[in-house]
DNA sequence: GCAACCTTGACACTGCTCTGTTAGGTTTCG
DNA sequence: CGAAACCTAACAGAGCAGTGTCAAGGTTGC
């Protein structure tokens, strides 16, 4: 055994097989492949799927928001521009995200 | 004078009046109001509009990504969850954002 | 007072995210 | 072998972001 197929991983993480394929294409959770092309989900991938699910369910975080965090850490020019902009805004932007979060929870 | 109406602010920042109203509703740039309800854009708002425009044009950053940054700084639980998730993923998420950025630039 | 500009609200369209489903074909397992 | 599960690709549809435009009415400035 050693690793799970897409259906087995789906059953254990609460995602649908469709979504696991989507997440792979999105670059968020990328399993190894068997010789015949089957996806192989190991412990690492299962943990990623669980924490990703929690991030989305509990905090309403989307894919690009997550990826943006990575980008911020790796592009100093972008980070500087964002911080400059933040200086003048602050609270109002927080309101926006909170309202979005409420919408997600209501659905 | 002292402050600009929505049309004047639009002319000076490159946004359309429609977008300035949209940005206000989104909570990103919120002008004061005159006694009769007209929006009043001052220096602060003009600078916010310019830096916001640069963030979007040069870096392809969207509203929720910006707001998410603020949220990260203010919700320690969220920040911790994101960092936990980041530990297992890293490069692949960056790829995603870069591909999105390329799509935006191509349009 | 009238033209030009403002206000809100609504309709509409493009494009993207997320998710399901269906179709045609391959692999695994009992 | 045959059923069940996998693969890719495609179509589909809700929902939201972003943007324009139009309508009905209020405000400003010459």
C-alpha cells in the first residue's frame, strides 16, 4: 500500500476526488505518480490537504491569498509597495475581508 | 476648493469615477463627504489611489490579496495556520501566483 | 436658471474560481 | 475476465470581481 489513490485520499480528507485533481493543477498539493499514472498520496500530502481544508473552512482563505503570502516573502519590491500602501489604509481593508469571511460562512 | 469631487479625483489618478465609487464600497479608499453628500478626495486619498493603482498594474495584486495581508497581521491564529501550511508547500504556490500574474499582464 | 456634475440603484457583461458531471479510455484486483 | 476505480478532457453552472452604462433625481456654479 504505502500510499493512497485519489479516491482513498478523498475519503480520508473530506475533499472530493475532483477537488484533489484541481488542487494538484493549482499547484497546492501535488502527489507523486505511479508507473501507470495513478496519483499517490502519502502522509505529507494528507497533512497538506487537512491544513488547507482548515484554512479554507475556518478562515475563508482562498488559493490566491495563500499564494500571495508566499509571493510577498519572495518579492521585496512588492512587499515594500504593499507596506507603503498599508500606511494609509489599515482598518478599512480589514472590514472588507471580514465581510467576505461572513459571506463564506453564510453559504 | 481644498478637496476634489469624484470626477476631479478620477481625472488626476487615472481611475474612472465608477471605480472610485467601487473602491469606496470595497473599503479601500474612503473619502469624506460634504454636507450634501458629495465625495471629497483630499491628498491622503489621492496618494492611496495612486499607490493602489501601482500595486494593481505593476504587480497584479487584487483587492482580497491586499486585504488578506492586513488580516494576517491582525489575526495571530490565522497567521500561525498559514505558516504551518507553508512549511510543506512553498515553491508550488509561488508558481501559481506567477502564472496568474502572467495572465494579467497578457490581457 | 440652466448646464454640468454629483448621488444611489440597477442591469449587464467578461473572466476567473470552484465544483460537479459526463464521456472515452486504461489499470487494478478479486 | 469483469467490476470498480483510475486517467484526461471537456462542458456546465454558481458566484464574485471589475467595469461600463443608464435612469431618476439632487447640487453647484456661472
